C-alpha cells in the first residue's frame, strides 16, 4: 500500500517506482493499518459511488474515521524487476543473480575498507533464509524491515539508493556507513569477488576462476579441524537441505511420487500465472512458497537427466567434491604454490573433507 511504499523508499515512492517499472497499480485495498491502540488493521467501508464515494475505517472501539481514497490504492511488486534495476544501478548492465527463488538476489559486490561484501536485495522471507548461511556475515542486505543480526549490515531501499522519476543511483557512502570496519585486515584471504576468487597467502596474491572447487575449499577454511561431509558441501552449494539427499536404501522417491510432483508443478505454474494476472498478491506469495518447496524437493530426489537419486549417489557426490577440490589445488600449484603445498598438507579429502593445519593461519573467507 502507499503507506508501506513510503516506509520503503520515501514520500514519493509510489510515483517514482511506478515510473521506473518496478511496481504496477493493483486492486484497491479494503483494509488499512489500525489507527487505534488496539487493532492491527481496520476494515474499510464505502459510502456512495463514483466521484461521490466516501471511505471510512471501521474500528470496534469507535476510533475509526474517514480515509482518503488514494491511501487505499495498492501496487503489485515485481521483485525480479526491482532486483535487476538495482543491479544495474550498482554496475551498469549488471543482471541480478538469484540466490533464493523469488526471495533473494545478489545485485553486486563492493569493497569497503579493502574487504569484499556482496550486496543482496531480499524479501523478509528471503532474508530470514539467508541469515542461516555462513556467508551472511559478508553480505549487505537491502530490503524492508530486515533483521540486522546475521548480516554485515542492512539498509532500506531509500537508504541504499537515490530514486528519481527516471533513474536509480547507488549511495556508496551509505553502504560504508552500514559496515563496522575492523581495524586490522587478515593477511590470508580466500573469498569470491564478482566472478573470480581472490586468494592471498603469506603476502602473495592470485585469482581463481569461479568454479565449485574454490567454494568447497573456502567452506573448509572457515571451519578448521571440523570434518564437513561432502554431501553437506554439495547441498550448501545448490541451496538445499543435505538430509534430503540421503536415504536409507534404494531410490529416494518412487515413480508415482515423482509423477504426482510433476503434475502439481504444472498446476502450480498455471495458478501462479492466474494470481499474477489478477494481482492477487496474498495468494501469489503462498503459491510461490509452495513453488520454492517443490523445486527444492525435485533437486533432492532427482539427479542428472531427471533420474531418481539413489543412496549410492552419496559415494558419487563424495568423489565429485573431492575431484573439484583436487583440481583447484592443482591450479594453485602454478598460481600460488606455497598455498598449494599448505592445502596438500592440511586438507584431507573423502566422504568428510577436513582442513587441519599444523599452524593456525588467519583467514578472511
């Protein structure tokens, strides 16, 4: 509603965001936030028709009153469109990278005080899920009423960006102000920056391509002396619960269950399209939550080519993760040999890879 848009992006938010194509008019609301001390919301009743129509909020405690019809206007939000507009504002031509379906997007990367941070646009639901990830501490989360505890910093849209009727501009100083900078930078680093990995060890630095191996190694460096199952490394990379990748024996789903899921997915796509056409935002969010859950379920029980996963896949996954780590260390043999030697000595691969250094190097990951 208009009041919510004001709190997100300022007084003229509705006009600006609509002109930028980030929102579109939807059906007027029949409820408003409660203006009394007792009710979260009030129903709205209409008296008269057309230009003579008047609107009143109804409160059981008698605190209601007249409502400006403009305050009842609502807008449909296109989060993917918003994410892409914001990504282009961070860097011209940049496209948002989905982190969670319809809930969170990486819109860019920034360096603050010499340290890298990902800039993420998220819904409240998306931010809640991202907060459980280890890398949340390296994220600046942008959105509406986000919890700041898990992230490096949080900002509203209006704080992070300057909006005009025809443009959106990043406010880099606001990003810097959101981050409490440390006074000392770690000497060793292994982190992703854009489409490359920055690797620094004992004063030497190099860059690696953005493959899966560096991601696995970074996770191990972040948890020294703790074995991390290969299944966990894979699950965290593709964003699903590792427990859903493991079964007791045989296939993880029978064909009937898979067929039923596929049928429900086809029905769901039609219902989502209908909800969008009708600007039914409440039903749309519910359907998108179900879509997320169903997509995750498909990833857990179906492997390459849509074949049903088997428990034997755990061994295959372990070999795949081990080979990815091996390829990255081999690349470091020519790019940064001291680190390759260190990892060869400290990393044990297999079903549960572990990083157990003889000394305790300080890592920025």
